[in-house]
């Protein structure tokens, strides 16, 4: 039985953090066992908001090392660079011919980014959804793991795929759907007391797998707390619940139970809890940190992975684009 095709990309904006791992990467690692997976590093996409990156190649290299260290197996999944597949840019061009200004300019993410960077409202930003669509349908993906902020883009991908099928009277591109992992996704909170863990949420908000133990300890000890509950079984404030959420993903169950009981009995000592949380995060991230360092020092292995991914992704992309050319009527004489 042929495996369903899944596609997902990540922008090369830095190292992975706990939020990336538990929110997506852990599921990717499981998914590569059951699906035909294409995971790409979206270096083209990054240029819509960072047109003159200081070290794009270095950032791509680090993300690649992070993916591999986390458990993405290049023998099981296709791990590649977006810019290594020129067929993506060609399909992007074809889709742009049938994408309309009105629908692109109404896209929520375009309007938000245009407000954030009013001096850099570029064409790539406007046509971001068509490039994302090209990334997905070039492999004829049926499933796409997306967060809430990408749901509109996935809907537009379906729209572009269906429009192509209608315009050329073919049943060519499948209609990709959001991937359902069959369980509630873990949302890892940041250390600033509210919201999610992320790169752009401010200094000290995220725990990265490359953070050294002293840095992790410093970040955790700075996390927001209060003077503690004043009555048994008191409802936890969001910023305290956030600490317990982190504890649940990195600590042993008996550790979680101890601090839950301490909280419910008004005996919680946040200093002790944060020291334990920091120690458990350090223990959890250490193997990943060591693997990242090892991979980054092995240029031959990185080149091998990149070449393998390019070859596998190009085979799929070339076939799709050749078929698209034939359907449209762009043929060699």
C-alpha cells in the first residue's frame, strides 16, 4: 500500500527550541515511519522578511543540523533545501499566473507583515501563499502539518490546486488537508509568563537545544512566579501553569506529583521547583546539544544529507513540473 505524502517546511531563522520539538518535531519523527515525508528548509521564504540575511547559509546549516539531531532520518524522510529544487520556482511562476491580486492582498498574514514592515512590502510577501502552494503540491502532498497561523495559507493552496484542475479540466493535483496527529498537540509556553515559546517573543522566552547549562539555568530562574497560593487547591495563574506544563514534558511523573501536591497544600517553594525544572531541562537537552555539535563539525555528512535530499526531492518535483508543462501546453519542438 502506497504511503500518503506529507510536506512541511521550516524557515532558517535559528536553532530549534522546546516549543518546536514538542509542538511539531516529535510528531515529524513519528510521521516518517508511517508516511512518505518531505521536510524542507524554506530559505526562499525567509527572504520575504529578511531580504539581506547576514548569514543565510550558516542559518540553513544550523537548522539542518538541528533537524538531524532531533531524529529526522534522511534514509526514511526526504530532507532538502527549498532553493535546491528549481522546479519549485517554476511551479510558483505557473501558479502566480492564475492567482489574483485581490485574494493575495486579503491574506491575513500579508496584511500583518505589511504593517510590521511598511518599507518592505515586496512581491514575494504578497505571493507567499503561491510559493507555499508550490512547495506542497509539487510533491502532490495529501497532508500538511500546519499551525493555526498557516491554516489560511493551506486553504489557499487547496484553492490554487483546484483552480488548476478546473482550468485545464484535469484531475491532477490532490486537495491537501491539515494533518491530524490524532491527539491534542502540546503547546509549549514561553518563560515570559504568557503566550507560546518562540524565537521572536523576546530574550529569555525560549529554551534552545543549543543553550548551554548555565544559560538554561539563568533563563528558568528568571521565569515569572509569585508569592504562592493562599488557599488549598487554588487555581494556578497562567504563568504558574506554564511552569507546570514545562515540568510535565521534561520531568519524571513523581517530580510533577510532588510539586503539584506542594502547590495544592500551599507549601510550594518556587525556587526549588525552578532549580529542579532547570536541571531536568538540561538533562533532556544535553544529548540533542551534543548531537548538534557533532553534526556541525562533520561537513562531509552534511553534504551527503543535502545531496541525498536534493536527488530525492528533485525526482518528485521534476516529474510534477513536466506533467504541468504538458497539461498547459508548454512543450519542446
